[in-house]
C-alpha cells in the first residue's frame, strides 16, 4: 500500500518546552489509525503539523508524496476539528447548508451551488444516515446527529484522507459506538484513510486497524 | 401618511436609511457569528477620530472617518491574529486608541456642533454628496456581500476548515474588514457613531429567533432592520425625537418583546406536552 502520510525525525517544541522529539511514523492508504496519548502529549499539535498550521522544529512530514510546506491540495484532506461540534452549536444554519460549505471551493468564487452540488450534499448526508434531517437547523439536532453532519461535511468533498480530532467529544456513550461503526464502515467500503485522535481507546480499539501511542515525547505503534 | 414624504430631507432620510438597513445587517450577521459583536462599537468610536481629524485638517469628515475605520479594522485583524486566544482584546485596544485620539483631536475642532452631529448622527440633515456616497457604498457592499455570500458563511462557521477546503480565507477576511469599516463609517454619519453597532447586532438577534436556515436569517435580519429604520423615522418625525436613538430603541423593544413572547410560548408548549 502506498504511504499517504510520512513523518521522519519530527520534533516540536513550544518555546523551550519540548512536546515530542524525533518521532517517525507512516500512514498507508486505507489505514484507520488511532493516535492516542494522555492530555498534553501533543496529539492535537501533531494534527496541526500534518495540516500545515504549525511548523515542526525539526524533521519533515510528507502528505500524498509532497512536503507539507509545499502541499496545496488541501481539499483532498478532510478535517474535523476537536471544536467542530461546539462551533456549530448555535450557528443558524441547516445541516444541508453546513455540508454544502465544503463544496464552496469546488463551486468557485462568484458562483452559486447547482443541482449536482445539492445532490452531492444529500449523498453525503445519506452516507451518515442524516439525509432526513437535511432541512433541520444544526442547533435542533442531538450531539451525535451534529457530529454525523460534521462527518458528512468532511466526506462531501471526497477527501483521500480524513483527520478527526477527538470526534466523540461531547457525544453520549450510546452514540459513540454507532459513530465508530460508521467510521469503520466508511473506511472499509470507500477505502478512505482515517487518522483519528482519541482518548477513548477502550471503545475505539475494536474498529481501528492501527494504534499509535504518543507518550512522553515519543511515538510508538501498539500491537494490542 | 403622505405629508412626511413631501419634505425633501425626509425623502432623503428614507432612501439613505433603507439602504443602510440593507447593508448593516449583512455585515452584522457575519460579525455576530464570528463572535465579534463589539467590533462595530470599536470602529464607530474610531470613526470619530477620523471625523475630528477631517474637521481639523479641513478635509471631508466622512472621508476621514472611512480612512480611520479602515486602519482600525485592519489593526483589529492584525492583533486578533497575533493573540488568537484573546481575540476580543484587539477590539478593546483599538477602541481605547480611537476614543483617546478622538478626545484629543476634538479639542482642536472649531465647530463642535458639527463634530457632535456624528455622535448621534443626523439622518435628516444628509447632503446630496452624502446621499450619493451612501448609495454608492451601499450598492458596492450589497454586491460584494452577494458574491462572497458562501465564502463569508463558511469562514464564520469554521475558519480553519474553510482554509483547508480551499477558501481564500485571508483575501475574503481582508475584503470583509474593508467592507465593515466602510459600512460603519458611512452609517456613523447618518445614524450616529454611538448607535451604529446596535444596528449591526439587534436585527440579527431578532432574526435568529425565527430563522430556519442561514439564508432565512440573513433575509429576516434585513427585514427587521428596514422595519426599525422606517418605524424609527416615522415616530421620530411625528414625536419630534432624535431619529438615531429612536431607531435603536424600537429595535431593542422589539427584541425584548420577541424574547418574552418566545419564552411564554415555550412554557405553554411545555405545559401542553406534560401528561
């Protein structure tokens, strides 16, 4: 399988405080990887480096065979931030409008959505089981339903890699299981690569294909 | 009913007022959703520094206010990016600087009545040049808002995701900053620097109580703003009140009534649902 993300000797520090030193890992096409670790070990920092938002203090990272600094094909990377659920909490928009947002760069500046874009939005919502709620305001949906809409927003632009930062934060225990099942089936059926930061390895371990553990500044692959 | 429109200054006030009622909530909804509701206050207070500078240097005060607002808006954006965790601090810093500068410069203004007219506005004393300026700026703001409608929506929803999705976030934010600055400065002249931020927020707050989508919320915001403006102009004319203040007070009363009615309706529905 080809590598889609490759990190070598990656180091990062905030000022004098080292977060991790010379870590390396590869993510292969079709992987479903969980990145775990205690609070403050740098999981979200690592995701921000992958997304080109932070510059590593050492080493290199490549996405889809390009150095992250030169990478420009960001629509191929779907990202669900840790605060994804909260940011939409009181936003006055329907599920359909929120999912459509991720197609705006495809639609282009000074242009407006057409039928094919609306169909794509409905397909994405259907994929996560939320098509029936497309006209509902996001604030009227439950935590689990909102997170499904957020996933549909990521999926609608047909990304090659999905990066999810704590996707189960703020979601009740019963819904967490169905979200993991959904992610696992998307990974199996569409072949999409998923990198997911989580605290909840107890429940996630049954669904992911690999686990990377980030602790005390170093990263190891767990085989349990 | 027709007597009010017989006067040229009132016809002008209605044209300018309605145009402003279209553009202020368009800018206001993005400002509110970006959690930067106080930006209107900071810019309008800074516009006073531009007005004072204009009057001191004998250049058009509206032009001075537009320049001051653009500098202030860009300043807010720069500080916001430098200290993202305390973004709201940028508004306080710029507002303090603007008020301070306006205070100092106003001491050099010879015609204080002219300067004071910017505090509470003078929508019924609009000159032909000012009306043309409002028409030009309103049309430009509406066109830009229409064409950047979807990009502004996504940036307000999730700036980081918008950047990753390929939206030119920096460019759109820059254009929006200029748009906000120009809208605030031109509105400050007509409805008053101390009042303009309320017009950015109150119609949006009312619309958010009814809107069933983002599109609907935008449309309702404009409808509420037009209603406040027209009602405010009528009432202020017949009751001999200050138009700027009347317009805002109608908005505040309307919002309070909506919130009371909504909460009563919600409690009635809750009682009905109980077995």
